[in-house]
C-alpha cells in the first residue's frame, strides 16, 4: 500500500508552514573542508517551487551581517517534498547547484532569504546575537558530522530542537521514509570459533522508516564465502514490522572446517538506503593448527619476555593481522605480514634485538615485535594459573589461548614449554631443559605433536630420575563416550602418592615430576600410575601402568 501514498506526506508540514527550508548543513569535513561542504534545502509544500529570488547567506560569528554565497536562478526549482542540494564537486552524488560555500566552524549561521527577507536560518555554536538563530542555537558538531533536521522538514522555530548531529546524507533524507537495516542478532557474535560447524545464527531486521512493513515484504538471503567458493545457504522472509520495530530471522548452519565469511542481505525494493542492508559474520570451524608452544614469563636479567607460536598443521597459515594479549590487557598487533609454514615457529617479543642477542641460534626471520606495549606477562601467583596468553587472528577470533602455571623463584631464566602440541590438546606445561633456559624458534624436546589415538593411556618413559629433571608424560586419548579422566600415582602398598589431576577435555597430557602430594621427591622404587575413566552414564573403568623411579648417580 505504501507505493500509493501522496508524495507530499513524506515531510513534516502544516497548512501554515509551506515553504523552502534549510534541511541539512555540513561545514566541518575531516582535514580540508573545501569541496566537501554542502547545504541541503527541502520543499515543504505540495507544489513545485521556483528558487528564483532565493539566496543563501552566511554569517561569521566573529563579525556582523550576512554574506551571500548563492543566489537561485530561473533554472533552479524544487519538486514537492523533494530536496535541493548546494555543494562543490567533492560532495557525494551530484549537487543541484555547484557552489563553493566556504562555511566555517561555529559559532556561525546559515540563512535562507527570499526577496531579501530571511525565511529560515540555523545558528550553530554559542552565538550571542539572536538575530542569527531561531529559538536556541544548535550545538556545534564534530568533524565529519552534519546538522540535520529530524524528521526532514520539521520546523519548530527552535534550532536546538530541530537540528541534530547526524551522519551526512547529501541529497538523501535525514530520516528515510522506507529503510530497513540488518545486523547480527543479540545471541549471534560477529566473529566466533566453532568446534563443529553446526550453529543456529540469528539476524535482526529493523524498520527505520516511517511506515509499517507488512509480513513477507523483506527477504533475507544468506551467502557463504569460503575456500570452497561462494555458496547460497538459504533465504527467509521477515515478519511484519511497525515503525521502529524488528523482526528476527534465523538460519541453521552446518559448515565445513576452515574460515567462512557469511553475508546476510536484507532485500526490499522500496528501501531508500540499501547500503546498510548487509550484515557480516565470520566463523572458523574446527581447532586451529597454530598453537602457543612456549612462554618465557620469568626471564633472566637482559632477556626479554617472549611467546613462541608453532604451526602443527600441514598447510601454510597466514599470520598477517595477528594480535596477542594477556589476561587483562588489550590486544596488540604483531609486526608481521608473512606466513607460517607447516612445522614452522615464530617468536613474538617486545624487544626483538635483545632476544636475538640472548639466543645466538635464533634466526632474525623468526622474531617479530608488536605494534604497541608488550603485554608484560606474570610469572607468579598463589593458584594454579600465573597468567594467560591469547592469540587472535586478523578477524579478532581466538586462534589459541593458554593459561600457564606460576614458576618457583629458583626457576628464573627458564621458559615454560607446552607438552600437548596437537590441535584440541589440553594445557600442559613443563620447565624447559634446553641450554640457555629456553628453545625459542626450535622444536620443544618434550612436546607431543601427534593427536593420541586408541582408548588406553600411554606412559613415557617407564623409568625416570626426577633428580635429573626427568619427567613422565601420561597421555590420555579421546574416549568412545564422553568421559572424565582422573590420574593418580600409588606406591606398591596401594597408598596414594600423588593426584596428578582430572580433566573432562580429552585428549590430555599429564606430567609427573616425581613429587608427592606433600611436595617431596619420591624415593627409588616401583610406582603405579592409574587412570580412572568415568563415562557419561557413570560407568567407571581403571587402567594401570607400572613405572620405576631410578636412583640418582
């Protein structure tokens, strides 16, 4: 029904107020103003109006009087309820009259005159003379913003009430008659990582026009752009929307692994502003192959903190736009535009030069700084976590995030190396045994790079000497049914020596360093490692492996 409405109803007007008005003023463009300024007029009447005899004038608030900046001619006219744009050649679209306005920042004023009589004026900024504004002057706006009537053509003879700071809309209505927008719904994050590709996404369509939209009037289509190319995922129609109302539409997704760039397009033939009809979301499906593999949070004097990142996958991974942060600070971008090859590592630090001097075998090509302040990693704490390191991709999606444990005071100068270097692994760390206190840019000697398979725990080595810093790795593979795993150490008499921990996240790697629950090193002898599996139905299963604690030599 909207298409049959008389055009003169589209603006604010009354029988006693049918005239040409100033509808929008843009006077402060970021950078150089010349060529970008514009003044928009609106015809508030139901008839064609000739602009012969009209003049646009400017008042400089630091002086007095008006200066003419444009005069209408017999060729200038405005159709009923339509706009007339005055501006220079850099104004978007095509102005109806090309003119260099040379407006200024407030306090100033723009006036519209007919046969020498001021018929409309807007003063902006703290003008002292009431001759140059109506009612109360409008507030000065920031660079890149315009002063616009809302709604279009409304005139209460008070500039402060009629004009608002707005996004410039030269030649278009400040508040469109027919306009819908679309955005991700409240429960749909714009960027996210998904373990599986199944997800219900919701988009919100909003009626920003001035008329009701009937059900089915707006169609929303969803497209996917991925490494496999473009794909249409489906379409739905929006429900009825009152003025200012919304309609939520949803799509059930099942996406393949990798990155997906999803575009939701709201299509409505009547829309006056189709430029805001696209909502974009980004999804990464499946675990990332780029993992945080080493953290130096407690360096020796002269050695900077660093974080090592390793590509454990089989494909090259772009790291341009990556960012890093700790548990509380804002992310900072990595100063790199390169790619990370399969099996390759990069080292991120706040002081690349000092790090390369400290580790002489570290390649300069593998070390990158950050564009801003280094996160400053914590190394101590009373709990099980000292700090966190989060790696983000160029879209702000978490690539990997780890929480690492605090370090004893006597371990300064030693990095923490991650054991479970496989996608979907847990969060297991050991102190580096490398010469120099760390292995930045090199393979961690204790790391497990292959996803554990089978359904039984694996223990390596079977004998160890904790006095020499040797440790036992207990690898728990993924189970056929959802399970919780609890790993403990017992002596040959059946007395519990150490509870190594529990996890619901499988596969997982536990480390036993030979310490008891009371913080003492076990004596030489035979010990039993047990893993108790409790599945989703409460069924318990226990696996046992015997290990030996060797004697220090």
